[in-house]
C-alpha cells in the first residue's frame, strides 16, 4: 500500500501582507480558520501526526483539536520548518528589490541560491526530501499508511515537486493556500498528487 500524506498548511498569520515569513515565528492572525471545519472531516483514520515546531503550525493543530479532530500526540520535526529567508524575513518583494536588486537574478535561478544571512535552497530541499524518505518508508517499517503533517507552504510545494519528480525550481507552480489540505500518495516509483487546496 502507498503512504498517504495529508499535508495541512497553517492558517493565515499576523505577518504583514505580502511579506516573506519563513523562520520568523509569527502567530496566527485568528482569521480564516473556518476553512479547517471542512478539512477536519477528511482527517479520519490517521495513523501518525507530524508537525513543524513553529508557533503558527502548532496553533493550527490546536485549532483542529478544538474543533474535535482527534489528533494523536504529534511528532515535532525541525525538518518541517519553513525556509529561512535570512535578512529578507518579513520584507516584501519590493523591499528586497530595493535593497538587494543585484541578487534577484540568482534568486530567480533558485536551486543554487542562498538567502542573505539565511538558508541555502539546496539545504532546504535536502531536509524536506529527507522527510519524504521517512514518510515513504513508514508503511514497510511501521505498517503506517496515513500520515497527517501540519507544516508550511514552501515545505508542501517542495514535497510535491520531489514526489512528482519535478525540479523544486518549479515549486511556485503549486499555489498552496493557508489553512488548506494537500493529499499526496507515495509509491515506490514516485508520488501521485490526489488533491490540492482541499
């Protein structure tokens, strides 16, 4: 049987609109969580829960639990954290372009880019890929085949790309909305995207 991944993006945050919030531990805004009511109905027969240790993902999981989702004790894993944008944290693209215009072509190439004072994209892809390896091996090693993961948009987009055999450079092809569910099935030959923004 394949491993079925239920990837939940955290709800809307209190970060300023249009800014890049990666390693900044911003809380939820409290808005837009009604969408979790629809997601909760899909979260049945979960064998294992994982969660990013960041505040916004923990608050999203707590909101699901308050809505009656019987989430088992989650496993918190640092590899599920959002990418660290370094000195670009909580800045808009316009701000970044004004202060670091010369870095934009390299950022556009993406794969070999390191955010100024932040994380290398290759390191981010490797840690996200290592989580996919853990998840894809769960069915054979533990008998687990449905895993719920509360994480971030960049992590989910990157997981989709890796699972489907698409270059992570194309991660922006997948628009993962806040407080949404993405369903991936992992087979030994690769992954199948069963749902996006459910």
